[in-house]
C-alpha cells in the first residue's frame, strides 16, 4: 500500500504470501514488472515465478511460517534475515515428505519502487534444510 514503509510491506509479504499462502497478495505487493533473481522451478518469471515459489514451499510445508529475524534499509533497498519453519508433509524438489519439522534461513535483498517490490535476490540455506530433512548427509562431528 502506498504510504507504508518498505519494512511494513516486506513484513506483510512474509505474512500474507508465505505465511498464509495468499497468492493474490503477490499482485498487491509486487510490481507488474517485478524481477525475481532467485532460480524459479519451472518456466515462470516475475510475479508468476514468486507464486510458483510460494506454491512449492507451501506444498512441502503447509504450516510454513516466516519470521523476520533482522533487517536493514538503505534508500530503496531492504536486507533481511528471514527464518522459515514448518513440517515437511509434501514433496520438496522431488524428495518425498519426511514429516519432520525444519527451520532454515534466507538472506533477502529487495528493491522497492513506490512501496512495492521491484526486484528480489536471496541466498537460502538449502543444504541445512536438506540435512534436517535427511535428504543430505549431516557434517561429520569434529574430533
């Protein structure tokens, strides 16, 4: 919404889009010319790519929660450390559900234009997530 701070908009995106799975909220909070720099499963780009990411994440973790641990704003950009958590009751990247609860972090960088998301980059701890779910070996203990 115009007039909201970038941080308020980002919090709404994490809650509405990822926490509730509200795909219509993507159209409200993301610009029509939005650019997603995260690899998206499938041929989608832009807002449709974001919706696909949400579908995949919520399909694997129907109880997905996103909490903003830290954030900083400079000009039109916001950086945030976001913790995602949920129970893996659906397929994830071709791997079967494990019924395990997992928690993993992402570092997001978002550029805003007129209080709407215009671009997004991120780094996700996929290895840590896959290790928690038992799809990747855990590191060996130090001796």
